[in-house]
């Protein structure tokens, strides 16, 4: 198509190109792809599709290193969410995504629409959502903006999830000064569907109708994907209009309407309108189906007057879906959406042109070949440091001499009161974790567990990452994130099946940041292979940096957040962390090493952040996890907890508080109490004859007893331990 058949618009200036987040080389690629200058609508479409957020132009080269297949995998990366087989012709569908930039600008709506978006990714594929989780990172609690951000994000997650009727059952929250100017809000949803009724996004059938359903389109969220693909400056208020506004009640109606239509045979393909809205959904459907698409913008339901094609295509208004229907099913489908009081409009059809064509007010306003928009989008092999170069750059100092604590109990009390280890009760009590009546284990344990409705099977779910490890050594930190997720699933008795990731990093144009990303990926890949936990879905969020008033750009800690799902065949055998019975033996299982580098004990008690993070021996990790699952299945243990942040002493304190029972623990050195060596668990059991796992190290350390945690004959009353643990959020939020 020649340019004179397109709607006449002003010439594109270099400033306009820059405002759309495109560099000179990328604009030249657009000129080459079109054979002419684009109009403003076409430029907008290229800008969002080629944004880092949508194209993964800096990351997809390295994402290919991740294992994504296995006998349990029905659908890996490339669709709206990953799909795994959980037996009995049932599938679990899940994904984790970021909403970092929007949540910093407008915490309530940013977090709320993050939840709404990930819910749509899951029910788009035919699943009823059964659980939400999150992974949150905030800056210093004494930062003047941080309390506002924490309150807003938590309220947004709770407000949306509670209203839409999906339980929020777990997650994690960390604090570090590196997130002062750029918080992390990652949302995860898990759903369940019949394995033979999965819906995909590939459009097909020339002439088939393309249907828009859900809410009307407004001007909110325009350039949201572009905004999420750039660094912040110190003043984020001017970006507030790029944050979407969510309506959970409409989302609930949309879930029910879509699932009702999915029970018929009307749907050929379906895609949610997430980042880049109508643009990304239509481009992805046509690209995946190797077809073309034509849309009549006059038929798009709009809630504002005189919206341009540019605005309609780039809007990120929430609660909207795009479908391809079989011919003749339009009337039946429209009746369903009308019943649920949702908009329904046939806005186009599938073509055989491999092009995106848009018409508006009788004019052709866009005619773009689909190849350059998606499959042939820019792909960059960004320079990055080797592991050795990165180690020299980051210059982590050796740990040096390890002090011996004069009072392990006093150290423990102090640590339990810090933001790093304080109870997150204030957060999770604001979430409805019981709606649906299938929640078997919520926040506070190693993994959340949700019953597969109508069965005695359970899905165990966890989110994990230790960013301070990832900064000190991205490769080992990537391995550890997967290994910790594996341990948390094993600790409740679940067989780990698969993972999703949310890769949160700084500016990839900086070689040391790109090194963090690449080496984290490599560590994750090794762990996924060794532990048989393929990555089936995920998200990349780059440019998480903020230029402060000092003119210096500050990056977040490298944060490859992991969401993992496992299966418990019999919920009657599900394990929890709380001490159960007076007199139970307490033991550790796994290889102990004095790993105090990057540990919370050294940081919180001694003010030292030196040393290498703990090494992850994946062979030991796999063997120990297998042994622990077997002990749980055979009913030989009464409580299990993995040893993580803060080491053995913190794990024991959490078990005592969860069960409201004390324990008498002997022979505790500082290194034994606070080492964060990986691959270890604490277990309790009734009879000495019941437990002697010959394959892995096993050490009795004490008995469940009384109402105090006694360490080396020094008691800590559970009331004092609980007060320390609960005090941070209570005092901070009441302040």
C-alpha cells in the first residue's frame, strides 16, 4: 500500500521518534520495513511492540537457555501462561508478571491492575483462577515515601483480589535501600482447567470474526509499555496518566462470561489485552496464527469521545479481551456477554495478508506487515561482563574472621524484630485467603497449598528469591532462587513440577547489569535441569533504575523472582511448619556448612555485608528434598521447615511460633545457628526408631518442650519472641 492511500498526517520528526522510545537505528528499520515513512498511529504501534516490555529485545537471546519442556509440560513459554499436567485430565495454568513502574507511580492502581492482568493471562487459557501470590520489594522503611508505597500496594493487591473472589494465599516481602526509587511488585496467579480444554491465542480461519469483549476503551494507560521500558527520573508524577485503572467487579464478570463461552465450541483463539492493549493482543494473535488481521476502529467500544486510532490501539484500559470466533457464533456469544453486562463488538476479521490493517472514519490509518512487528523485532546481544569480570567489578570483600556470639538467643530476638525477618501478618491479613473454601495452607509456612476443587489433591505454590545473593554472585543467586522454591515445595510434601519467573533488573545497556541478568539465567537453567523444574512462563522487567536528585542512576538489586508449583497427591499428608507435640524430637536433615557470607546474622548483628553467598550443591539439594518428601509421605515426621534466611535459629523460632510450643535445643554455635547453607531442613518426629535417613546427614538437636525456645540452656519466652516478631509492622504502620 502506498503512503497516499493512508490518512494524511504530519511528518514524523526526530523528536517524535525519541518520545516514542525508539532510537535512530530502530526508526530506520521501520522505514525499511514499510518502504515509506510511518504515520503517527503506525509509529505508536511499532513503539509499543518494540518496547523492552513487549519485545524482550535485550533478553530473549538469553531466555532461550532456560529449560522449558518435560513430560509434565503441556504448554511452555510463548502463550499467555504455562500449562502443566497434574493428572486426572487436569492442568495447572500459571504465570508471574511485573507491575513495577506503575506501582511506584500510583501504588494502589499499579498493584491492583497487576493482579487483574495476571488473572486474565490465566483465565484466557480456559482456567478458573484458584490462587494469587505476590513477590514485593520495597526500599528503606524510613524513606519518606515508603510507608505510602507499602500501604498502597498492599491495599491494591487486597482490594482487587478480594473483590474478584480469588484467594491471595502467599508471597514474600523484602526491604532494601536499592529499591528506594523503584519498588518491585510481581503478581502470580494459578488456575485449574481440564487438560483437554486449553485455549490458545493463535488466530486462524480467513474471514472469521474478531470480537472485542469486556470494558470500554479509555485513554488510561497509553504508553504504559513504553514507560515500563525506561529508567525513572526523580519525579514520577508526570507519568501518572500512564497507569491503568482497574475494576475488579468487571473482571469477575469477565471471568464468568469467558468461562461460560469456553464451555461451547465458539472460540477459535483468545488473548487478553495487557501491555500495549489492543495492539499487542491483535498482533500476537495474528502472528501466532500466521495470518493477517483487519480492524475497524469505528466499532471499538469507547468510553471517551473523539478517541483516535492511535489512542485506541495504545490504550491499556483494563478488563478487556480479544477473540476469534467461529462464523455464526456471534449472536450466541453476544448474548452471554450482554447477560453479564459487558461490552461485545465484532471489530474485524482474520485475513490471509500477514498484515495489520486498521480503518477509521473511512480511512486506512495503518497498514503494517506483521513480521517486523513481532518475529523480526529488534534483538540485541548486549555486552556483558564475564563472571570473573563481574566479581572484580562488584568487589565483594572476603568475610574474614567470624565472631562467636555471646548470646545466640539475644541475637535471634534482635534479628526477628528487623524488617528482614519480621512477621508479615500485617500484610497477609489484608488479603482474603479463604474465599473459594479450598485454601489448605496460607501465608506463614513454606508454601501455600490450595485444594484442587472436588478432589483430595493439592497444589503447593511458592514465590522465592534472595536478591542480596544475586548481587554478590548472580550465577549462584540464580541457582539458589530455584533451589529455595524446590525446598519450600518439598517441605509441605509436594512434588515440584515447574516454575515461572519474573526477571527484575536494572538498565541492560550497562555491562554489569547485563551480566547480572545473563549469569542469573545460567544459574537458574542449571538448577531447573537438575531439579526437574522447567520454566513454563515468565516475564522480564528491565530498566528498574531511578536517576535521583544527585544525578546518579541507582539500580535495584538483581531480582530473578521465582514462582513454583508442585503437587500433593493426598492432602491428608500435607505438612506444616509448627511444632506439634510435647516431647517430639527435633533434627536437621542435610549437609551443614559454615556459610555466613551475605547472611542476615552478619548484616543485622555485625553490620557486615561481605563474603560469597552460600553455594548450592544441586545433587545434594535433589537428594535431600527427595528424602524429606518420602518421610512426609510415610508419616514419619510431624513438622518440616526449610532453613533459609537467618539460618537454623530463625527456622526454629518460626516453628515454635507457628505451633505455639517451645523447644530445648543444645550445642548451638554461632555458625551452626546462623549459617545460611543451602539444602537443609528442620524436622520433628515422635519416636527415635522412626527416623534414620541413611542417605543424607541427620542430626538430633533437641526436643519440643514447654513454652520457651531454649538455646544452649538460655530460654526465650515465646511471648517475648512473638512480641519481637510482630513489632515491626505493628509499630511502623501505627506510627
